């Protein structure tokens, strides 16, 4: 039985091209190898779901033009960092400069006209005051029969005329004020339009894509640059729909990032409740550390817990790999005996044993490199 097992391992290793362990004929006559043993035991095993996701910046923006104009200057390149409000693209449209000058000229003309009508209103009020005084004197003289009815009527007519002139001057002043307001609004609108010739970064970040060069014609809504917020990244992962009710905001999830090469803790910050009909999964966004080393598009993995199950496990150090085969060493009757095993997932220094061992069997906890099948062992 033992010789057949060793011979089978040797043949399998030869077929796989691996290095085969040197079997020995009969029991070893050398000194006993001191080893430590551990029992293959059942333990609670987290039944995690590992998924692969993509790193993305928390905030990504598209810089676009609001005008149709030619690009005069692009002030940044891909990879450059920008400040919030920094001018990144300048456009050129001379007609907007002309529009601003025309609006400012209209505003100046309206301002001058407003000064003139203000004076005209003041003069009309003075004429009205004089006409009122004259009419009052003529009315008093008419009561004493010192002037004729015709002279009083003429004074009354002049009073009415002065009052009409005041009303006309006020109406003209109102028209000029309305025109002045329109001119001021036209100046503001023209300056705003001219301000669109300078395209600014909406937030601080890094330029990840440049879609325009000087001389190109920019159109409204056309992407000129893509900017991502630097330093804050998320790992976006698809998770199977069966876990929709198990994942919660704020959960801490183990993540492994290709860029850092280490495992860290990610925090669930967003859950997209809609399930994709094709993949039967929903998207979970995890806030992850290591922002300086991360870039949009990098890959990472996350493990989401699905519950616990009982598994048979041994220490990872108790397993030796030869080609595609894996085995452990048991220690019946003071001898090392090779045992082929089928393994599952490895985690936290332990590995799941799917077949080849029974619960309670003692195995060498850390295999010495020189230990071979049928070597005498001394269990410490």
C-alpha cells in the first residue's frame, strides 16, 4: 500500500515535470527527525465571496466649452495637477470683445442721457413752481378785480402747461432709466460671455485625458479635458445579487490592491441597489487607502462575507507542493508517512482540506525540507 502510494506520486510528478521526493526502500536507519505535530481539526470558516473590481476616483469631471470658438491655448498636459478655478483652456472669439465694447458704449450713452433728463426734470419743476406762484397772484388780483378774466385764464393755462412738462420730463427720465438698466444688463451679459473664453478646472485634481489642441474648434458641451480628484479613490466591485441584503453602508471589507500589493480594509460608502440583468450583480463602492499610489482603471479585489461553515483545516506550513500535487506528512508509529491531499482556500495561516485527511489525524505542523517518506521522527 505504502510503496504503491509513493510510486504513484513519483509517476505523477514525473508526468507533471516536477521534482519528485526521493522515496526510500525500507525504514530509515538514520537519526530521528524532531518535528512538531498538529491535529487536522474542524473550524469555523468564513464563506467569503471574492470579487474583482476597478479603482476609480471619487469625483471625475469633464471640462467643456460653453461657446463655439477656436482654442487659443491649452495650459495643461495629461498627468498635470490643477487647482480649483485654474484656467486650463483659453478660447478666442473677437466678436465677443466687440459685443462688450458695444454694450459699454450703450451704457455710457444711457448714463449721459440720464444726467440730461435729470436736469430737464429739475427745470420743469422750477417752471411749475413759477407757474403756480404766478397763478396764485393772478387769482388774488382777479378777486380784487385788478386783472381781467382773460389774464387769469392765461395764468391757468401756463400752470397746466408747466405741470404737463413736469410729467413729460419724468416719463422721459423713466424711459432713460429703463434703457440704462438694459444697457447695464447687456454689459454684464457680454462680459459673462467673454468670460467663457477662459475655461477653468471645476475642482482640484489631476488631468487624465486631453481631447483638444490649439487651433481646434471647440463646440458647446464638447469634452476638452477629463479631470479626476486626486487622493480619494474607490474600488467599484460587482457583487452577486444574493448578497444585496447582506452588504451595509459602513461595512469594513478586506481588499487587495494591485498597486500596493498588500491587503487593507475598505469601507462601503455606496451601494447601487439596481441589479444588472445580464450579470445578476449589483455595484458596491468601497473607499480604499493608498490614494497616492492609485490611479483610475487599476484593479483590486474585495472579499464579502457570506456566512460561516465548518471545514477541516491544517496549517499552511504543513503542506508541501510538488508540481501540481500537494501532500502532508502524518506520523503513525514514529514514522513520517506521505499523504496526498486536495485543498481548498487558504486564509490566515490555515488551508482547507477537501480530501485526503480525517478529523483528528496528526500531521507535521511545519515540514522540514529534508523530511522524506518513512523517515523516523521524534514528536516534540
